[in-house]
């Protein structure tokens, strides 16, 4: 026994620390594990009765960039003074960084714990042993840096030549010569072609995902572990669609190093995280035309632009994709005053108005809005320019639309045919396995028979779907190409047809228009609309602005006319508010007050308002809204729909609503319909405690 090992050390016990850096080493390099676990016998041979093995860090690096619960457990045991010796195969197993190594050596010196490896026994309280331990830790850290540098340089050099092998996405495989080729399985390659083509048609990854879910298609995914890598067929997932659309390998490019690692300080320690996307300029390797692609590189770049435009939640100054609302220029409108993208605000439910509004620097409180304009006239002006620009291509566009409709059905049919071939192969394989088994082994026969039945049900299910698809295609009326060509000559009629939805119009607009810059000319009371076409041309259109919510100058009633119609019907205060709303002015150009209204009414000989002269009690819109529990706008909507009876002596005059009408069944039904449209947490929004600021 070594003289440095005292009875005190033997009485406290020993710890054997076992670690390997990666999971591949854990699976493949088993000899290292055996040597480390053999230290238990060495500890017992040295006289230690109590030996504890800590192997929680198998598959964890000792560089200090990842959590090591086993090492923390070792440090805690040393601090508690219950460890007489720490046994390891070499210094690199305990730590690959100076901080953890020297921290452990200091703790061993304080607790009187020995460090034992196959080369000897070290007491860190002795100067020579401490020096030797320090040198071993430094060499271990240097060795790791040197190995990593050599490995990364060799890997990157091989990747720059396009020879580094890695797990390929579905649709590709490595050949024996080390080249990338399209997967010979037509079912796999056909599914990839289908996803990429459908994205070009729909322009949205989410729409591709929803379409594939609706059609109950299956997509290939790669399942890999330390020993195997195979293709599985699963129901479409959104991230699976995004991985296909964002992978440059499908464009025939060899790409490596698209993601990288980041090191951050967490609780005073360095921590490494992986999987962070890099910019294309920072990729480790990018070789164009390296192998056969499913799409061209130009199509890949166009797909990335579409995906970027679809990300509405990201704050960017570039244009955004259409989302199907009433506004035609969603994501295309830029403020001509500050250069920011303008947002779309929609009006009331029953109307069709929307507004393009620039919020300005809304990141700073109190900055205020920039400019805004009603969107209906702007959209009409842009549509007129678009129809004039593309009228010569209307016939070709109509024929292309018809071909795309037929191609969409063919894509689904081909995908189902490939699924049917795969299902029939699985069924035949299950039948052969069933035939080969010994009938006496009933426990095996039952399982194989169940698998065969499941495969046959899968075949029958796909055959039924193909039959349904054929029936739908037969029931669908045939496309009259001549009629379609006649309709294409009248492109405005096709654009305004009820069957043309908003999303289709928006996608057509995004194809033709790069962006629209809107500015206001207050002197001419016009909106200056500058259309930037995709081809690089520019068109300026001026749209007149309309001032709403007031009487036009040529239709303003005179004060005497208003008083003769409304005098005596409302109190003088209500008459003053109404006349100011109508922009009536007094003789000296001032606004109306209760005193001035009373003087004019007395001069015209009109009696004041007397509730006794109105036996049927009536209320205004504000009071009706308060009693019904809805807003004034909803009350006015009920009046316009004819649900709530009300009279108005002249435009902008107060409404006169009978009190008895509020309790009728028609009005109550209308109120319930309005309340149904409220959010579920509407009541919580109205509570006083939700309106208070913190600390008030």
C-alpha cells in the first residue's frame, strides 16, 4: 500500500469517477468504460472498503460548457469530508478545463482527499504533488483544444470539398462513391416534389401543411440514432414541411454548417447551446450545382423570400405576405412620410371599410401616429392600374389557372398511387412472413396475422380514397376552355366575381406589385400613391380624399332651418350640440351655446322643450346603449338594420327611440347576437381591478 494512503483515508472511503465525452464513445468505445470501472477493484486492493462509483456524466463533455451533475456530486462529497480518495483513469476524465480541475484540487487540499490514477497517488497538500496535478490539468485542457482544432479543421476542409458525409434529408442518399443522389424510392421523391410544388402554388407553408392534413397524406421523415438511419412515414407536421422548404440540399447545393453553437455565461459559468441558425454568408460550406436538385437555386431563393414575408410577427421593414383580409394591399403599403410599413385597421363588422395607418415610432410612448388614409379608394385605384397593365396577358393567365387546377388533382392522385404501392408491398411482405411461420406456434401466428390484417386494411383505405377522388373528378363539371378564354378577355369581371376570394386577389397583387408608397398632399386634399411594379417601373396615382363625419360645405343647413325643425323637440343644450355637429355658425362665426340657442328660439317664437308635450317617452342613442348594455355604434347598427325603431328629424340630429321598443323580442335577439361576438374574457376586461395600474 502507498505510504500516502493513511487509515484516515481508508476509513472515509473512495469515489471512482467514470466519464466519456460523447454518446458515440459510450456506445462504441466500451473498452474505456471497462478500464474505468476496473478502478473499483484497484481501490479495494488499496484497502478501501467503501467504494462509490459516479457515472452520471457518461456522454457529457468535460470542457465546462455543459452541465455535469456527476462532477457536482463529486465536489459536494469532497466538501463534506466523507471522501478519502478520488480515483480516475487520467486527469482528462475529471475535467478538461482549468477552472473545474483547480477547483477540485483546492477542495481536495482542504479536505485532505487524495487523487489516484494508474500513475500514482497525489496529495494536493504537498507542493510537488500539487505542481504535478496542476501540470496534468493544464496538459488535459491543452490536449482538448488541440484535438478540437485539428478535428474541426479536418472536418471543414473535407466539407469545403463536398466530401464530408452527414445525415441527408428525406429524398436523398449517399452512393458507394461518396456522392449525393436522389432517393430511388419514387414514393419518397414524389412526396418531396409534391410539397415543393404545392408551396409554389399556395405560397404559404402553413397552407401546405393544412392541405396535406386535409388530404390525409403521409410525409417521409428520417429517424436516426447512434446505429441506424431509416425513413419513416408519418402524418404531416408543420416543422417537417418547413425543413423541406428551408433545406438548400433540395436545390442541388451542398450545404454544411448552417447552424452553430453559442456560448453564454449562466450563473457565472460558460454554457454552450447548439442549433442556432446562421446567415448564409457564415455557412461552413456552400457548393452550388453539387448534385441533382428537386428545384433550382433561383426557386429556392424565391421560396425563402416568401417564407420571410409570411413571418408577420417579426418586425422588419420589408413587405409581408397577404393574409386574406378585405384590404388588397396588406403587407405592401409603405408610409411616404417616415418610410415604415403601414398597418391595416378594419372597420365595423357590417361595413367594408378599412384603413391604412402608419403608427410611426410606436416603440416610444407619446410619439403619436404618423399618417393614415382610407383604403377602399386606394385599393380601387391600384386595381385599375393593375387591370390595365395585365389585360394583354389575361388569356394566358386563364389557361394557366385551368392547368393548375388539373395538376392539383393529379398531384393528389399520384401521391395516393405511391402510397398504395407501398401499402401493397407491406401487405405482401406480411403475407410472406405469415406463410413462413410454423402453424404450431400460435403465439407467433396470431401476431403475424394481426399485422397482415392491418396492412390489408391500409390497402383498402387507400383504394377507397382513390375511388372517392375519381368520383369527385367525374362529378366535377368539365372546364370549358373556350368559355374560359372568353371570360379572360373581360378581366375586370373575373376580378370582381363573387367566387374570387380576397386571398387570391392579394396573391395576384403581390405577383405584380413590389410595394406601394402612400403620402398625403394636404394642399390638394389628395393621397399620392406611388406604385412600384415588380419589373422596376413606377406609376404615380392621385386619389382624392373625402372628409367624413360632417356636412359638406354646400349642404350645411342654416341655423334658422335647424331651429324650425328641431326647436321644441329637444332641450336647448342638446340643440347646441347638434348645431355644432352640423357645423352651423352664428352670425359672428362662433359656436353655439345654450344661451345663444335660447335667444334664437325665442326670436323665432318657438316654445321650449316640454316633456309633457311628448306623451310617448323616448330616449337618445346614448341612453339606449346604456340600458341595453352595448355601445352606441351597436345601437346605430340595430337602427340601420331596422331592428330598433327610431326616428331622426334630419341628418346628424339626435335619434328618438321609444322606450317600449327596448324590451321587444327582436331587439333583445339583436342584442344577444352582438354580445355573442364579444371575447370570452370580455367581463374581466370591464372589471375595475383590471383597469388599475400596479400600485394604485
